C-alpha cells in the first residue's frame, strides 16, 4: 500500500470510528485538563461591563453543544465537562461507561448585560431532544441525558417557566431534568472545541448520529435556536 493510500485509509478509518462515545487521542492524555471556568474576573474573560455569569446544560454529546453557544453574542466561553455525578474528578472513560452518574455538559461563561439566561435557555432547548429519556440521538445512557443545572433561584425559575411554556406544544412529556448545580469537572483537552479542532470528524459524527434530522422533527424551523 502506497504512503498516500495508507494515509487516506487511516483518515477514513479515524472518521468512521469517530463518535462521542469512542473518540480518543493518545497524543492528548486524559489527565490533561483545562481549569474549570468561573464567573469572576479571575478568568481573564470579563464581559464588557466587567460582569460574568455561569450556565450549565446537558444536551447529549458535549461536542455538539459548544458551537450553538459559542455563536451567540454575549457568550464569552464554553467548556465541555461533567456534572451531576458522584465520583470526584471523573475521567471520560468512567463517564462514558455510565459508572459515575455524571452527564456530559457544557458550561457557558456569559455577559448577562449582553445576553440573558432566558436567551441561553431558548438555544439550549432547540438543540436537544427533550422527549427522550437517557438518550440524545445516537448516544444512549444516563450520561447523555438532557438537563439544566441551575446555579441559583433565578435560573431555576427561568428554567421551570421555559419548561412549562414548551410543554403545551408536545403530546409527549418533556423529560429534561432541572436540578441544582453541584460540581463541574472540565473534560480532557482533546474534547474542548472539538467542532473547530476536528471539523471533519465532527461533521461526520453529527451527521451519522442523526442529530440535525431529529432536531428538525422536534423543533421545525426553530431547530438550532437561531432566530436571525
């Protein structure tokens, strides 16, 4: 096999085996993680007003939940990670095996003077299937459940209000959980900004998983959450 053909074969194999459940890059060890984001000026990522706030959402594979929020004016950063479990500092292998109780989540640092939590909720809902329990698209297990991890009473009220408002449009119950935020563990570095660092694998995974097709079924023209 020629070098060029071998390289093409290797790339094709990497793409075909890429998914949120089996991606692993040996040149980025699992213990190599970013620091967790904070809603203080210590992040060095203050909003225009000097204010920042946190929001935490579970929507299945965290690769697919970063970009919708990164595209929003007023969002400062997104970080993929794990919340809602019982094992401190879990690894991706532990979480993906369903042994820790965590969900894959994205934590959003945003400027509340430029974008509201309600606007983030609008985008969250329209990027998930809220009608399926312990599964999002092709990924199954409680680690892929949909959920809103609220950081305070105001976020809880907004989340519950949005759930009640949306419930009337579906014949099936919404199963997305709304729970108090407890702890966030950033995922390994190779998971961060995956849509940008591995665009071919990301697009193949997203298409193969049927994510956009299901979002269109559930949300119609609102799928993705962009109103412009």
